């Protein structure tokens, strides 16, 4: 394992916020993603960086020594990103399509950073379903798309995956699954199941269910992540969804917990897509390089399909 930007960024956010929940909210990611990154970093450095308590996360002596170095790493990367286009003024309009899940739970934070990095580029966003996005990339209506790359099917498209968001079981507080380290699809089949349908989530779910002799006891199909969150939190069923859309509280303020899966369930892959063979404009290249720099490191290096 090698040091990654993700690990350092999440460590600094947690050190500054003092709590994993607050760091996750600031970064617009799940708490489990922050926890995993910190554990990876501690394993890599061979020392504990935080003392964990009911009051939050307190830096150890090793953590205090590492914090200024971590900030230097982030500052250096930020400066490198600015310098990568210092010799040319990138201008123009960039048409980026995105699916509902990506636009709601992944892209806004990066859009703001891209706007700061490319002040002379106008980014026009389009929220569309995958089929329309694929057709629009092929016909040239859109330059790039930020999508669930795991859902792409058109062979005329190239894609680059930047993150793979792990799927877990969502359960209400006090659920019997919380007594287990992992749960199987056989266990989940005994529970009422809430099926998310947006961005082909139902199709993806049924693919991995079909590899087993079990079927989910679907009580509701909904395109609303917030509806899933509320119904699960209120004890109406369980769901399997990715860390990217996880938040620990429902709109009513009730707790949602997650449990690891025992059976193999694919992660949700997120990245860029474009038409094969197209000549990248400077603005397109800048966006691609931004995401590569944001998610660099062996644990998060992009996988490219040409």
C-alpha cells in the first residue's frame, strides 16, 4: 500500500473537525469512507494517529507530528494543480452530462473546485439518464459525462473510473443484523426489502441477487434515496446501497446503521465517460487531470477503458 491523496485529505479533515461525522459531512462522503482511509493510513505508517473516544477523535503524538506534513502534502498538490495550466489560459464552454445519483451525491463539491481552477471555462451541466447520456456523447451534444461507469454499455464510449463506492446493508438502529460482523443475502431475504430504482439501481441489485438461490422480499420500489433512508430508519425494511449515498440520519432525525455484506456484491463505480477517439480540448483535459490528481494513489488509481 502507498500513501494516497484521499488518505491524507481525510486525515486532515478529521484532525481539524475533531469528529469523523463532521469530517464526512464537510467532505460530502460517508463516515465509513473516512474511517477506512484513516485505518489504511495508520496501517501504512505503523502507528495510531488518533485516540478514539465518545467525545471525538483526538490526535496522538504521532498524529500531531504527521499533521503539518499532511498539510504540506495537500498544499503541494493544490499548488501543482494550479501550475498544471499556468502556461495557458483555458477558455470556452464545457458541456458535462451527469446522472441523478452522481449529480446529487458526488459532483457538486468537485464542480466548485473546477470552477475555481478554470475560471474562464463555462461548465454547462445536464442531468439525464444513462441512455440519453450515452447517445448524447456519441452525437456530440455533450463533451464529457460524470456517470456510474459500471452501468455503461455502449462500446463506442471510453471511460475512466475514479472511485468504487462499497455497497453495504442499511438497517435501523437496534436491528438484529448489528450483532453480526457480516450478513448474507440469505439473511437479507428474510427481511422486508426497500428497492431503490434510480440510475438502474434495481437492475444492478437484481443481477447480484440472481447469482444466488435467494430473492429480496421487496415491499417498495422507489426512485428516492431519501425515501429509502426514512423507511429504513423507521423500521420498514432494509436496503443495500453504496457508501456514496449513505448518511447516518433520516429527515426525521432517526439513525441508519450499515453492516458489511458476506456475499460478493459489486461496488458502485463512478468516473468520466466520453466518445472513443474524440480529440480532447484543453478544458476536457483539465477536468480529466483534476479527477486523476484528486483520486491518485494505488488504492484509488483510475482504470481506463479505451
